[in-house]
């Protein structure tokens, strides 16, 4: 029995879908435990490409059970669309289970998400730094994730089980719609046409239809999973987003609204930490980020574009261009610590094949007010270079102003996408990987050099 967590170790889009798909082969049950349809997990099977948003990537392999846990926020419209998308491609969803305790996303959540981002954008234009503003534009996916988790925490949310009880559903929906319409009008100037989809009659009608479709999938997944673990089934926990987008440990407020780190597994499924046997971090061989927020190792525009084109770095959910940057070992060390990663999978190594030189960030320097005052007093013209930080900073203001310290390594200038054996990797590629292990004190157990299942190497 080995129950493995697959967790994004950077800012999301590390290639979790691909690695989950591979590990599914030797698992029995695959579970999503947090996030929602903000996720976009790509799996390539031969000539076919699948993008999963809510359903665990394990669904692509026959006879595996797939669970959407209580920690996930479910947009029924997106879920039904995904079910239809899979069925149209002859992928059966008969093994899908949805937790009765999972919270449901409604049209008003999506509207609040989208309009609050719009309002924040206008506000940001008049604000100097943006980060200290209470209504900062996060660059969300607009899928209603934040507002749905807000309702959950405020104990106003509507859960999957509520959809199955007409009386309860009607009453809860009425209270929510009344409140949300007021908020949408007062705070976000929502127009009548925008509000039309969020009104009670329209939502009630649509969601009672959705409930009929989803009813067969909804059950007590917590009991099911704990019994399955007891009987020796192997569970794979599929994380969404990335550790630096975690609401507690990420670059707050530029984060998502759930615990994308390993802790989310226990609360998001009702499983004891005793049942988690291995924690695998998924790490891109460089760094990307979608949306706003600090990104110390971000490339300049020209280099960013180059890597974006080679690596096809466009969001799987929104198709937004991803921001790209050098590998950040200091950030990964933080991720290794908060997740207790046992090992990591390095993905997209092939994207670096053409580079002459490759940089790794080994630390951050930060010049605080005291240093700056000292410079002024010394009249030394910014002589001091700032102190090296000993831990990943919590304040965005600090993170936005750190200066990354780089080590430069020679590139390998060789195609790696066809290599099947770790020992056959170019010498400089092996040196790059070894340096990552040394700097982060974590072992690399998987190396990926292409999107396909076969372009994967297991170390040991
Ligand atoms: P996820 O959200 O973590 O599952 O990652 P995404 O699917 O959003 O983005 C990762 C992208 O990289 C997808 O298009 C994958 O097909 C692709 N990919 C994964 N591993 C590799 C790799 O080793 N090399 C290349 N070239 N592409 C990869
Ligand atoms: P996967 O699972 C990358 C980002 C958004 C935004 C922030 C908050 O594919 O790795 P949200 O809609 O969650 O309120 O947006 O989080 N974000 C992701 N970035 N990959 C994801 O998922 C993401 N899910 C959310 O771009 O910056
Ligand atoms: Mg993704």
C-alpha cells in the first residue's frame, strides 16, 4: 500500500496532469482534494490531448476510481461539460464520485469574481504599488473560486448534498441570491443583463436540472476512501495549482483560495495524515506564473517570449500567456519544507535544450529601509547590496523588491526529448539536475523531457 500525493511545487502548471497520468497506472483511486475548474491539467496519450479541469486525470485510464473530494469547489456547469467532453471521446465516467460535502459554485460567484477583478484593475491604475491595496487585481481565472470559498468560510455555502433536497436547496439559494444581487449592484455596479443569469428563477431552474444529472455521482466519499484504504487500495492524490499559490503559504494575496500544499489532502478528503505515504513535488525545469504577483526570477520580455514559444507556455484553462523565468531554488526550498517533499519530478527539461547558459536562483538579497538609510548617510551611492534572506519572505512588498542571486551553469545544447535513460542525458543536463538536488536537499525521482507518457525517466 503506497498512497502518493502529487503536489505542484511552484506556481502551478508544473506538469501535474502528465505525472498523475503515469502514476495512475499503478494506483486504484485518484482524488482531487482542493481547487476547482481553475485547474487545467494536460495529458497527452499518443496523438490525443486531454485537458482536465475538475475530474481527476486518472479518469483516462480504464477501471480506476476517481473522486472529487469535499475540499473541491464544483461548478456543475463546468463539470457536466467535462463529462460530456470525455464521453464524446469514448472515455467512461462511470467510476466518478463526487463528495456530498463539496461546495457548489453558482453564477453569482463567477460574476463577483469577474467584476471584482475589473473593479480592482481600475483601482490599481490609481494606486502606486497595488500590493497593499485591499482590492488588488489577482488575475484570477474568473471561475468563481474565491467567492465560493468565501461563502464556505462564512458558512453560507451550498453543498452538493443540498442540491439533492429541493426544500433545503430552494431556501439556501433564495437567501444567497438575495444577498449576492445586493452586493453585485452596490459594490460592482452590475448591469441588468449581467444580473440576469444570477437571478433566482434562472439559477434554480438550471441547477435542479444539473442536480438530476449529477445525483448518481454524489455520495459519502470520505467513508468510501477510508474503507478503500483499509482494504489495501492504492490512492493517488492529485493536487491542483501550486504551493506558492496556497492561501496560507503562497505569495498572499496573489494566491488561489485553497490549500494547494499537502495539508489540503487531509482536510479536502477526510483522510488522516497517517494514510499519506509519499509526497512527490512536481517542478518545472524553469519557472512560470499566470496572473499577477511577485516573481523574482522573471525573465525580461524578450527571453520570456522565447521560452513561452518553445515551451508553449499558455494557460490550459484561460490560454493566457504564462510569465516565464529562471529556476528558483530558494523558492523550491520553501516548497520542500512546507510540503515535506520526499522527492521531486522535474518536467520540461527539454525546453532548455537550446540555451547557451542557464541560471539558477540560489538566494534573495533584500535592501530594507535601514540599509538604504545607511547608504544615504555614507553618501556611498547605493553601495550596499542588501542582505541575504534566510527564509522565503511572507510580505509581498519584500518579495517584489528582492534581488535574486544567481549561479550560472553551461547549457547542454543537445536535444533531450528522445532520451529514455537518465545516464544518457548530456553531461551538462545531469550537472544542472544535480545542482538542483544539492541546493534544495531533495532527490529527483522522475525526469520528463516531453509531454508524452514515454518521454519520462525514472531515477532508481
Ligand atoms: P498542470 O496544470 O500542472 O497539469 O500542467 P499544465 O497541463 O497546465 O501545463 C503543463 C504543460 O506542459 C502541458 O501542456 C503538458 O502537456 C506539457 N508537458 C508536461 N511535461 C512536459 C515535458 O517534460 N516536456 C514538454 N515539452 N512538455 C511537457
Ligand atoms: P493548475 O492546477 C496556474 C492562478 C490564477 C491567479 C490565482 C488565483 O492547472 O496548476 P483563482 O481563479 O484560483 O482565484 O486565481 O491563481 N491559478 C493558477 N495558475 N495553474 C493553475 O492551476 C491555477 N489555478 C489558479 O492565474 O493568479
Ligand atoms: Mg495547469
